[in-house]
C-alpha cells in the first residue's frame, strides 16, 4: 500500500565511531512523506527556527529541557546566562549555586552536575570550551563526537546540530514526535526514543535539507501536543486518522478533550 508523497540523563556509554544506518522500505518511506505533507499543510512549513544559539549554548539548553516544559527550561537557561556571563564560569561554579539557579527545571539536582560534567568533557576532549568546530564535520561524525560524552544521547546531539546556528541536517525526536510516529506505525510499539532516531531518519529522503528535517520534527511534535495527546488523543479531528492503526482502533472509545 503506497501513499502520495508531497535531553538525556543516561549514564556513561562507550564512544561511538560509526553508525550503521537502517534502510526503510518503500511503504514506510511513502507513509512518512505523506504524514509530512499533511502535517505541513496543517502547521505551515517551513517553520521558523525558535533558537539562534551557538552550539555549546544549545547543548546546555537541551540538557535543561529534558522532561521539562519549554517555558520552565527557558527561564532556567536565561537565569543561568544572567548569573554566569561565560560557560567557563558555570564549569567552575559550585553545584549548589548551579542547582539553585536552575531550580525551576525537573531534577535540578541531577542536571547541575551533568551540565558541569559535560562542559568539562568538552574541554577535555577538544581543548577549549566551544563546539563551533562541529561545523566542519559531517553529520554522523559530529553526532558521534557529541554522544561520546556521558549524558549526551541521540536526541541531544541532534538538537545541538539542528537547533543551533550550525543548522545541520539532523533529526531530533522528542516524546511527542515519538508518540505520533509510534501510533501511526512508523516505528514499532517497543522502539524507544533513542533507537527511533536512525529509523525515522532513514524513512525521509537522504538529500533533505536542515530546514526539511527541522520541519519534520516540529510538525510531528506540534501534532503530538495539539492532537495526539498522551491521554485521550483527539483522533476524531486528526488528519492522519486513515494512516493511523492506533487511531482507527481507538476511535470508538476516544472523546475529544
């Protein structure tokens, strides 16, 4: 059947050297493109970038945003920048001071040491506190470099490359994006957020630009927030209903919020 086309708090992981990219079949690729086409019509592609941060600042922002509302993580990021004019100051600050500054986020007691450790790891591995050098690397090499840092997973590495001023062609997957992909059958029910990144990227054209991939992430995320809620999804007003196995099975018992 074909369709018409149109932040991680995990522990240390071994350094990655090369990714083995999955290969999407034609049906999956056609379905992913049709979902993209329909959601672009709803949410209006191209979608403006919401950040213009340097990659190191985007890394800190992404670490703060894990399991935290955007408004709360945004306030914490601004508070951190106001208190510490340079990221080197954060790297040398006490954990108590960092935690007090970012208190509005989820798990500040975990994120304070993680941020300081990640900043130290950048200096240790690169020799200075900057990630601007990633611009000269290919996407997979840049992601592998970032993910070799304990606490930096696929979502964070993709966010740094996509959302920052690097504007590289990486596809982040957050919990909303993941939920829509899972319910529509783009990924299996047991595929977690981390492993979903290469699967979902392989379903999209290899030559897509950074803007194309950013749009894809944003529209699936927005759809998850606006329609495909975690509880009581509004299947009756979903433009993807005929493509969604979960929605077709749930529609008799789903009530719109």
